[in-house]
């Protein structure tokens, strides 16, 4: 199965969002969009061109944007907010907490440029804490798709789901390997390969890194079960436990702080239900810096070689 | 023609409810609640077209948002007497397992509440969203918001004010409770608001002013605000009120912002406020 997972070329996940927003806008006339002066970065032009009356430019005022979205949702619309992940979360945490999450508003918080792969803009913009902040909010769904096709499908799927959602995606061109006709199911883990030696649970851009690592390990005779956890909350506990009960050790991989990320969620689940050796590929209590995306992933321990090393360490601990 | 005397009688009962709720809960915010009682009574009993059977979306209704959520005892009393829920439930204010949370919330499903508030500065933003939706849906109804004056120190408020003018949200009618007080003292000492009229003018809003403790003036001004809607500009009413209005020893001081009256103070306060619609029973009997 692993050898069938190949890249059909590179496209950014934010392009997937833009395509998904446009497509769902055509299907559902209650979908509206807001943006805080980052229309081009969020790839929202196609939606805006076709539905100018359903788009609201809010300027550089993210707090206000979250409140407006809560109001639009109150009146029955399905608002999608667009800005960078940093400004979609930390900058507006209290607005999301009170006006959206606590008030259970059907708002879709769509966050681009998440993580280190934002690149040259540096640590001010490279948020690595957003998943943690969002998953702590009661009732918030947290999704981090892995490629263009999955992001497009996820964008469309969240419009059909009632409740607040945090959708996280990124800036760089990235290998596309999810099928084009892929149907996104919120909260349902997506298994990429069957394996017997280790379970690798990966999310976002790191899913591709995990696939590459698994291919390398296969050549060494190590069999990896790679599972794409696109929905970090609610976590597909059954898929995790099923896989781990077979492989008996775990590696998690994500473009996020170790504190508060996917690894954290899986470790918590396993500690409660099935204690298992676990290694985490994540940023270890550090800010990022300027650089090229792949340079940054390597420097901060999120590269293919880091996943390979983590797998070997996990197997060693069985 | 509005029946001003009838509205005054309702406001008197609302003020009694505010004193009793905060007294029994031994917590809450009586000062600002008393000051805004005339405004909110006029809105729900004279100005707004609204349906107490309550649906969240409020389609084809005027809707109201309370941005300064700490004056919840006022909001709850007005909603109850307007028919959103039984006034008997006011006896549960701030209790465990109550729908009447310290600050308004949708979480427990209290009819009449459309968004949580209490963390300040968010109400005008939310109202902007609902007002936009009403325009998208071709409705001619209004969105009202009440905000405190101290609350204007929050930066988000000015983001929302700028947005409303830019997008010509002319079905939005904001009222500012200009009582000049906040928790730590008079606003002029804590953080001066400056010339509020000049500030709102600079943001290109339609501006009205009124004495928020004169029922006739409140009704007339709110009606004027509705008449001025639909002209390309959002509308603000700078509403002068006295914190604690109606209870002599609470009036004009920030000290009653967030302090509940004790038994003796409650007795003195209630003696100054006519019981017009009947006091709700306490304790709560279900």
C-alpha cells in the first residue's frame, strides 16, 4: 500500500481551502466569508468574484471579525473567517471563547500559514500553539488536513457540520497524494498503510513526511502503519486503539508544539486506555525562525530522518 | 402614542427585581442595571418588534444585544416580564444549576439570550454580523446594542465602529450607557473617554443624545433613531444615565457597580420603588 502513495505534484493546502470555499459557496447559499486583509494569501478570490455580496472585508481587525462571524451565525449564516493561524487564534482567543465556542456558534475559523513552513516571515507569524489553544475550548472541532485535496474536501465538509470548527492549513506548495475524489469525514482517521511494527499518527504537512519515513523504513524491513489524523478533536479513539493494540508502539508527527498538540492527545488517550511506548515528533518548547520550509523542518526536528529515528526509538522501547 | 406611565410602572418593577436578585444572590451588579432600566424597558415594551416564543435566528424581528453583560439582572427581569420565561425563575439568579448565569449565556438555553457577554467589547461586533445578515436576507428590522461607557476603552469596540460605518450598516442602533463610572472610579479618572460625540462623528455615525432616565425622552429618541435608520449610516445614542438610578443611596457612585445590597439596604431600596407587577416569590419554588 505504501508504494501506492505518491505525489501527483505540489499544491498548497491554502489553495485547497480557496477551491473548497468556492465550491461550497456554489452549493450552499448560506455560506458567507470574511477576511482580515489577507484575501490573496487565503486564496479567497474565486469565492469573492462569484459571490461579492456574501463576502465581508473587515480590514486588519481580527477581534471584530470573530464577533461579526458569531453574529452572522446567530442569524443562520455559515461564516468562514480567513486570516493567518496566528491571528485566527492567539490574537482573538477571548473573542472565540465567549462569542463563538461558549455561545456554540456555527463559525468556521479558517487559518492559513500555520507552523514553521510559513518560512521566511519568521517566528512572529509561525504559530505552533494554535492546535493546543483551540482543542482546549469545549465543543470546538479541530482539523489539520494534509494536502490540497484533503483541505478542499475538509473545507466543504465543515460547512455541512453544525458547530464551531478550527481548520488549520499552510502556505507552501506541498505534495498532493490524497485522491481527488476523497470524501472527508470529520473525526474519522484515514489509514494510509497497514503495518505491524509501529503506528505512526501524523497530521497536516507531517503526514507526507511520515509517508516518506515509512518508505525508508520499509526498505530496512520495518513495517509502519501510517494513519492520517486530520481531525485532532474529536479524536478517532477507536482507530488509534485498534492500531496500537496491534503494533504496540507509537510515533506521532505534527508541525506544532509538543505541548498541546496531536501527540499530547494521543498520549492522553493511551495513558488512560492502553499504556504504550510513544515518541513524539514535534517542536520541543521553542519558537521558530526565518528560513526555507524544509530547512526549518530539519532544524526543528520535524524531518524524515527525525521520524525514522523516532520509529526506531519507539520499537526499541516495546 | 406610547403609554409612558405604563412603561414607568414596568421599569419600577424591573428595578425592584434588580435589587432583589442581587440581594438574594449576595452578588451581581445593581448600579448599571438600575441606570439602564428605562432604556431596556422602552426597547422591549414599546420599540422593538419581537417574539417572546424566541428563536435564535430572530428572523423578521428586531433583536437586542447586551454587550455590557454584567448588568444581567436588568436583562433577565425585562425578558421575564416580556414573556420570554416565567419571572419566578429570577429567584435562581447566580445560583447553581440556574439558566440565569452571572453574565448572560446561551449555554443553558435561557430564551432571549443570543450570545454570551461579559468579557467586554464584543457586542457591537456581534450586532454587526446580525445586521449584515438581515440586510443579506432583505429584512427591514433593526439590531439594537447596549454598551457601557467604560467598555469603550476596549479596542475591539472601535474596530466594530469603523466596520459599521464602512459597510453602511444603517439598521444598527447602538446605545452607550454614559454613566461616567467604572469599577475603579469615575471614567475621567480611570481612563478618559474624551469627547464621545466628536469621536463617533469622526467615525461617520449618526449621533443622538438623550437622558436615559427620562422615559418619555428615551421613547422619543429611540423612535427618532428608527426613523433615521436606512440612510447609509449606523446610529449611536449617547445615553446619559445615573448609575443606581431609582435608589437614592446607590445613585451616582461607582461603589455600587458590583456590590449587592444587604438586608437593611434592600429594605430601604424597595421602599423607594413601587411594586407594580408583583414581586417574584423567593426562594424559588420551581
